[in-house]
C-alpha cells in the first residue's frame, strides 16, 4: 500500500478503506478473544467443581491413593528402630519474586517464593525447604572446541536480490504492548507489620543455599502457584539519575544497592514501590551476598534534558589532501525538583575502525569525569533545586579526501 500511494496507484479512499478493514478486523478479534476467555473461565470452574465432587466421592467410598514402597533392612543384632523414608518426585519447582520498596535512601526488600507442584500428591501445611541449586546451561562440564575462521565467500547476486526483497517492511505495526497486571497497582502489602517478619533459616551446602521457610504452607498438586515469604530485610541505597540524551531526552532514577543480606538473590521479576506508590517492574539478575547491583526506578520528568547540534563544518581539501569534519553538541540539564539532584550524563564520540581516519576530542566543557577507549564520555553533575547546567563537547574527524565516511 505504501508503494502504491508513492507511485500514485492508490488514493485517500483506498487508505480509508484499508483503515476501516483493519479496525473492523481488530474489533472482531478482540470480541472473539473476550468470548473465548469467558468460556475458558466457565470451563475452569466446571473442572474444579467436578474434581471436588470426585474427591468427595472417593472419600465417602474410602478410596485411598497411595504409593507402595518396599525396602530391605539389615541389622547386626535384634533391635528396635524407627525408619524415616525420604523420596524424590518430579513436577515440583519454585521461582523467586520480589517486592522492593524505596523510602528515602532505604530499600525494603521482600524476598518471595512462588511454589508450584503437580506431583499427584497434595501437600498439607508443611515446612518447605527451598534450594538455589541448579544444573547449569550444560548437562556436563563444558569443553572448548577449536574456533575456526576463514575468508568470507562472495554472495551470488541472485541471493542478494532475494534477501533485499525479503527485508522490505510489511507496512504494519508489530502491536507489542507492555502488559501491566492489575495486582501491580496495589501497595506493597499495604504497610509493613510492626512485628518482625518471619524469615527463612538460611543454610549453605557449599555450592548453593537452601531456605527453610518459617511459616508452614499448603500446596495442592494442582499446578497453580502459591506464594510464601522467604525473608524481608532493609538495604542501603545510593540514589542518583542517569541521562543518555543521545538515546532519550529523559532522566532515569536509579538506585545503587549492595546486597548486605546473607541471601543469594536469584533471577526473578521485581515490583518496585517508591514512597508506598507503585513505580514499575524490573527484573533482577543473580545477586550474591555482598554484591552491588542497580535498580531502574523509572523516569523523572522534573529533570529536563535537551541535546542539540550546535556546530557542523567540513573543510575543503585538494586532491590527495585531508578533509576535516568538525562536529559539536550542546546538552542542557535542568533540575525542576524541590531538592538537589545528582545526575550522571553520558554521551559519546565516534571510534575509528580505519587507520586513515582520525577522531579527536577537541573541546569538552566541563571536563568529563570519565572517558573510555570506546569514546564514551561521562559527566557527573550536582544541581540544586531550579539550577541548570550546560555541557558542550566538540570533536573532529580527519580522513583522506578520496575516502567516504560511513556511520558519521
């Protein structure tokens, strides 16, 4: 359709007809989705009612489901003994969840476990022990193989044309949207209880930790998740802002936190609350005790960022000479918050991948606090309420006049 419009083969009526068709199709699909969701909920209720009737009938008939286990026991002499049977079953797992509440520069972390089991045996109110052990990405010890490289074979022109046709855009949006659950809008357990929270006992088996949950929990063998608290603890947080204006004209509030607890924090989803209000969701990676990690706490629109190009000039060069491209940027940061704010501003200059192309930083005011070999520049600003600051940096790119530059 885009090509038809550009070549004049389609007009406003055709676009309107396509828009109407897409709207009607989307509405019909959403209606079918709601209908299917309703039928699924009704079927789930009927299934649960049927399972309950079956369980009641088996209980009245005296039907007992069991597993028979036999064992050989040897004793050197006649004695009286108690035998405890332990066994492993498949279909039981748990995954970590987190509620992170930030108040000032204090982070309250609620470490939760979502336990699921479909072993065929309901667990009554039992004491759970959760392990952090895992097998790893490989079932056995990883072994390196030879790493071979060779000259790239030329691609036939027919394949290049076919690849170019396949990469043409389809003309429609991808439709992916963030889905925020209704439960995420609630406050973090309303308020923290005045009494000390129940905390799991932590053990260490050498390569992993295990947590004995303090409160017994019943977990039916229905495959549905059941939450329990592993621990709740406070951590110190260092609060500042991160701005990368070349990518987004926004300031991101972040917290740098050290895991001062004895717990291993496993990868999992975390809901973040700031001063009791829901601030968003993030994902935690594996965090060992004593390890430092960062939390992204959302965008603060009271920190305004503006980056603009204020200089671009190209020198003239004779044949066989050198051409110089002079580029400068100006970034303005304004703090509209009622209190002081620490802001880390990051930008970059190009990195040359050719020995004949020279990139030089000519001017940077104020001087960056850090500059890496990959051209990344970092400025650390502290702005009082209502204060603003301007960052200017300028660089040049020198190259032979007969060489064309890409990526600039």
